[in-house]
């Protein structure tokens, strides 16, 4: 079923699970750069995944994207992630920063210039994409919609505590997060802001 055919007001648990999680898996390929979308909890969940990929040699650079400065922090998401990555042994010269974006679409759009300056876009074959598993579908669709069509993506989801495929429905906060994310994706697709794709739903 195409995403555009879903009714965001009447989604079953099965439909939401398939929309957000089905087919989201790491194909173990290496890429030119590891792309990490920031969030309020990115240091806790997304950063360890990105550093693991880097230390395994699957990407020679890490691009941290995110310009939000959360309450109680002194730096943007991207700068915070950079500082913590250095503490975990990633050399500063292998870290790229995009710290202007305020949401997922801007993560992608603002990162285009950073990637072009670092690699030249025509030279990029594959990006390794890191975000939490429930957010990966929207980020992947955004990349597919706005990135050059020759760039391929390897999806490397990071699991958080309550929004995994096997447990999101067990807590009120996990359920609310998944429902909100599902409706966002459907609405963006129906507006034409995200590419429509066929999924096993």
C-alpha cells in the first residue's frame, strides 16, 4: 500500500508498526559519511551508534546536523554531539557540523552545503543514516525527496528505550510518539512534501 492511501485518523497498531519500522534495517554497507540527525536525546541514543559505525571503518567522516539549543544546554545539538564524539575518541578533523537546522527537513537541506564542501555532492555514493528507529522512515523519505538521486542510503537505526518496534505500544508515551510520527509522515506525503512509496502495510 502507498503511504498516501493511509488514513491518519484511523490507524491500527499494525499499520503504524509497518509504516515506521518495517524494512528499516542496516544492510552493513560502508559509505562516504555517517549522517546523524540531532535531537534532545541524540547524545544518549544516536551518538553511540554513529561512533560505533565510525570505529568499525564504515564511514570516514561523521556529519552531525542540528541547530536547536535545548533548555539547560550551552550549545546546539550538532556542537554538543561533536564535543561528546571527541570525548569518545573521534578525531575532530573527521567531524563535520551543520548547526543551523531546526527540524528534519532542514537537517537534510542545510547538510547539502556541508556535504558539498567536504566531498562535492557528485562524488558521494552512499550515506550511512543514523537516527532513532521510529524517526528513520521520515528522515529516509526526506533524504530520498531532497538529496540528489544518485546518493544511496544505508539505514542504521538507534533504539531508544520506549519506541522500539517491539515495545512502543506498551507505554502511553511510546504510543503517543508513534502515533504523532505516523500522522506527520502521512500528512507530509499527501501534501507532496515527501515522496510517496509503497510499503508492506
